[in-house]
């Protein structure tokens, strides 16, 4: 029986009931009769129930029609009697009419009872609600489900991070049942059931990496976000500025029907792809196994074995039955980029060596200090996950050229480091105090100075070996050279020393610098020449 048929049948009953009724009952019927009909029209009827209802209502209609006919006959008879038996009989007619009213009321009561029974019966009709054929529960009214669907979408979004819209027409089916004491879901239970149904099938998007489903997200946009995020980490500036941006594996985002709970939010999906696919291998040690054997069995190095297991370098033997593990993580995807990059580079200076006869053999003098330069290089750079794989220099712009270091190597024959017996002046300054008695005591050398001589170099008066280089009594910082021929020379009051004890020096070699250390009142060189350990007048020997 279709819905229009049903409507017709109800209409039929409604028409029959009030039409033949007497005015005084009409009010009652008008109040009572439409009620079930009104309720019926707002509900979808189940086939079985509809059939039962149809039979019951048809019966009621038939009975009412039958009663009407009887009453009509009775009323007709009463009228006839009243005509035939004049006013005296009038009372009888009224009595009869009174009886008719009672009869009618009895039948009406029957009708109403039937209606009440139907109503009660109808009240026992509930609905199972299903999502894509999966029965979730029973509700009193379909609206108990329909009214929470928006909340369900919100709940699912919170629970699974995916937007799931439920279409009541396509996704939900209702089946009427007589629940007979079964549990009826309230709207909040309905909401809960939907929200926690992780295995509800839904449309999602799988991120396929080389044909393998790597992650599942709620939308194509979310999938693209994941892929773009992976790529953009290795992009500086704009992607279109690169000559090539390429993923190591083919990637596709495909629509799929999946269980709701398998949908990942985009950040989780990204993490899954980032972490790669892990595989764990295990090996159970046999008697006498060493870490080396276990590592070989697992196809890894001993270092890798140690890193992931509670054993150390000192572990000589493994315990029998000990389980060794190795987890290998393979990156699922990598990003290759090719683009132009500029690098600021240091241009290192070079050292150039020149020869000069101005310096003795073995002596080296730096004539120009080296200085690094700076340049900007433009290169075509290939990177995989940001790591430089290859670099091809295309253009170089020098910002500051390097200054090469120039070292001059002496070529002149080194003079002898033994005494010649002839002395030169160790400094070119004026001789102020001579050898001899001075202020009542012996002055055993000569003093040489000129204004501004502090720090000037002091040269060896003849070749020889340094026997003193350091603090020497009242002389302060002093160098003494043994010339190996009975002569020694002494150079006092230096501000600094340039030789060490044992050094072989040649005539004219820089040995110290003028100062005023020891018993001295101003910068000067106090110079002595000793012959067989005794000071002699230097003026007699220096040229
Ligand atoms: Zn002196």
C-alpha cells in the first residue's frame, strides 16, 4: 500500500464519520476523529503496520456505515410513526430518538476505543537508524537522529580532524519496528554513537607515494598541503625561481572510501611521511654468539647493533636466547632541487717567494703581508632534502682581490760566526762616556747614545757564540758573545733581546735593542770588549 492509498483510506474514514452523524455528536467526532489522522500524516508508516491499520480502519468505517444505515431506518420509522400516530405518539418518537442517540454513542465509543488502541499501537512504533546499512540503534522519532546530524559533523571533525558531512537522504536509513522494550536512544546517545563510530565509511583522500598509501587525509587540499609542506622546506624564496623541483617518488592524491578513524589530520599525515617506513629485524642469539656474529646475521655493522641494543663494546659474548633488534627507517620521499645560488667566498692569498742577495742564506724576510680577498660565486646547485649534492660554478665576481704574501729568501753567503779579530761599532750613535776612571771608579766600557735611540737595534761587533742572553747584574738585560779567539764582547741595558745562549752569530747580526735596564739613567748602549777575561778599551779595537 502506497502513501497516497493510505491517505485516501484515512480520508474515506474521515468523510464517513462526520457526514452521517447527527449535529449534536458532530462536535465530539470532529474533536476526536481527526486526531489519529493528524498523527498518521506526520509519520512514515511501516508496511506491516499500514496493512493492519488499513484493515482496522476499514472495519471501523464499515461498522459506522452499517450503524448509520440502521439509525437512518430507525429514524425513518420514528418519523413515520409520528406522522401516523399524531402528537400522542410524539413522545414515543422522542424516546426512540433518545435511544438512537445512546446507540450512536455506544458505537462512537467503539470507534474511539479502536482509535485509542491504534494510537497506543502506533506509539509502540520506533525506528532503527542505520548509516550506510550499518544499524546503530533505535530511536523514538526520526527527528531524534535528524536534529543532531550537524552536531555529529562537528563531533566527527573534533574526533578525527576531518570534516564529515552526513546527508540524511543518502547516508541514513530508517526502518520502523516495534521495539518492545528494546533500548531507545536519546538524541545525545545518537550523537555519541555517530561520533565514536570510527569505522563509518567515508570519502577521504589517500596520499599515494609510488603506489603505496602513505597517509589518508580528509580532503584533496589537505593532501596537497602535506606535499607542499614537504617540498617547501627545501625551497628558499619562490618555487618558480628554481630550474627543477622534483620528488624522488611519484605522488598522487586519490579519492578513496575509508574508515573514518583512519583519516589523519594533515600534521599527523606529514609526520607519518616524515618518519618514513620502519622495519624491525630481530635475531635470537645462539650459544657462543658474539656481537659480531649477531651483527652479521642482521646484516648490519657492530656499531649499529650497539646503538639499538643493551650491549656495549665490552660485551664479548651474547647470552643464549638474547633477542637483538634492529629498526631500519627508510625515508619515503625526498625532494630534489636544482637552482642558482650565490656564495660569498674567501679568496685565499698565495705566498710568493723571491730570492735576494741582500740577505744571507737561511734568512727569510716577509716583504709583503698576505691578505685574503672576497668573491661572490653564482652556481647551479643540486640538493636532495637540502643537502648539497653537486655545484657547478657559473660566474665569479671578485669583490676584493687577495694580496699575495711575498717572502724574500737570502742568497748571500752567510758570514763566518767566529771572530775575525776586527770589530765594528754595534750602534751608530755618539760615544759619550769612554773607557777609564770616571767619578772615581773604573768605567769598563763605552756608552753610546743619541736622543731617540731607545729600541734601536744593537749589532754583534764580531762573529761568535752567545754565552749570556738575559739579566746580568747591574748591566740589566745583557748579551755576551764569545768570539772564540780570546775576545768577548758585552752589550748592556737592552730593552729586549734577539738571541739566545748558544746561538752562533755573525758580525753585524741584530742581537738586542737599546734600553735602560739595570743601573742606567737613560737609554744607551754600554759596550765592553774583553781580552782573556779582562776589559780593554774598545776604542782601540773598533774601526
Ligand atoms: Zn757605561
